[in-house]
C-alpha cells in the first residue's frame, strides 16, 4: 500500500522567526494568595504559502509551549524523601582501578 505524502489536504508553510514583545510571562494571584506564573513560548510559527483564508487573510500555523509554576503563600512544597542506602557497594567493578 502506497501513501501520498503530499495529500491534497496538507498546507505548505514558510517558517517565520518569532520575537517576544514585552514579556512571555503572565502572573495571576488566586483567592488563597497562591501566585500562578504562566510562561508561553512559540515553538514554531508558519504562514501558508499556497493558499489563504476565503477573506484573503493569511493562514498561520502556531506550535506553542506552556509552562505553569505555582507558589503558595507559605512557600512550602513536598518532595519525595531520599532512598535509604542499601548494602555496601565496595566491590563494584566501576570502583576498581583500570589496568591494562
């Protein structure tokens, strides 16, 4: 079975460079005083080269990346505790000197 890579429903795009105007961070304060920071990055942006919208405006394709950070009022957080050490590893091959 053969598949046509350039099917008729695909649009060809020219990649555009992107520059941040202002800041890419939006900060919100929630009712419980938690601060939420939303970071927005444009991973890739393109404009169609072989067609336009019915009204004549360009067709754009956007790939974005979002990252969200929160900070509670008391600035506490939880993390897993470190694992307890196991049996001695004195005889590991990686600890022995290299000899030829």
